[in-house]
């Protein structure tokens, strides 16, 4: 799957058309469909990745994984060096990611 096809597959999952995506990300009309034959500007590629909350590697096909984890999901166990994090460490990570000390 190439870049434009990957974006076209993501769009319906987010309930958006390619034209709407271009407008919302301030990319020129019709540009994404041209990404099949022409490389996009990095800035525009980043806009699309940010909109879909995916990595640039995922969009460009360098990885097939697009896993996200909700830090508030109680079914997720966070580990470090193979050992589960304590509730205190998990809480600290959440505070740091929210910009709090």
C-alpha cells in the first residue's frame, strides 16, 4: 500500500473525505492524490500524520503497526525492563505527559 492509499484507507475511519482532510490540514486541493507519483513536502506529511495521530513511519509504510495506548485504560499493563510499573510510577508518567510535575 502506498502513501496516498494508506491515507485514503485512514480517512473513512475518521469520518472524513480526502478533500475535507486537505482543507482541515491546509494542504492544497488535490495534493494528496498526487502523492502516488510525487513526494509530499515533509510539512504536509506531518500535518496528515498529526491529524490521524499516527507516525510518519506508519504513513510512509516503514512500519505496519499503528498501535496507540490510552494511559487511562485499566486493562493495559505498563512495563519497564520486563517488570510492571507500580501505580505510583504510572501516575507519575501520566502527570509528566500532561505537563505537570
